[in-house]
């Protein structure tokens, strides 16, 4: 289990976390948290308290959307916010290249390139939320306000 904590993507997420607040820590789960439902089951929390980190391609750039686990990111809302007609989910290769993480472990922090981040306001329903930390079995716990500060994300109505 501890070998997960030594993996480069997890170390990168943990470094961002610790720079923000030394009290925050990466939690290694026995079972996978690859999906929001898996993560909620592993953590014993509501699916909505899981942060889904979804990378979208918008024209020539990318935006990472942090969405509540019980919601879907609305392409139509994203298109309006970005004023861009061509918006789609990024493919797995682009996700890895832009964030440095593979799908299932994409963290909202510690990316290889600086990307715009939108945060779904629905995450504010929970006192504690959980986000991936670079691996399908690694997460961290944080509150909504700290997630905003940590990611420098913009709160947007992006869920449906």
C-alpha cells in the first residue's frame, strides 16, 4: 500500500497539498476510488462529496472542471462560459500530457501545465470533500473554501 505514496504523481499531488497546508495529507484506500461511486463506498461518504476532476478541450486550450460526484458536467454550460463552440472531453493521452495524471487518479492540483480550473458550486453542500491525489487509490480531504484557494479555481455553474 505504501508504495502508492512513493509514486511520482502522488508525490506531486502531495507536494502541492503540503505547500498549501502541512496538515493536509494523502489518504491511501484499500479499494480503488477510480469512480466517484467507488470512492464514496471506500470512504463511507455521499457520492456528491467526491470531487470529479474532468479535463475538457475547448478550442486550442484546456479547462479542468471539478464537479460533484453526483452531478454531470454540462457541455452546453461550458460552451457558454468559455464562449467556445468546440468543447469536448479530453482524450486519455491529453489528460496525461496536460495534468500528468492518468484517468481515475486525476488530481485537482500538481499539474504539469498551468490550466484554467472551474469548480462546481454544488461541492459547497458538503463540509468535507474528497479529491484524487494522483492515483486511483489515493485521495485527500479538504473543504470547499480551501479547494478554491488551493486550486485558484473559479466557481461556476457547470453541473447538470
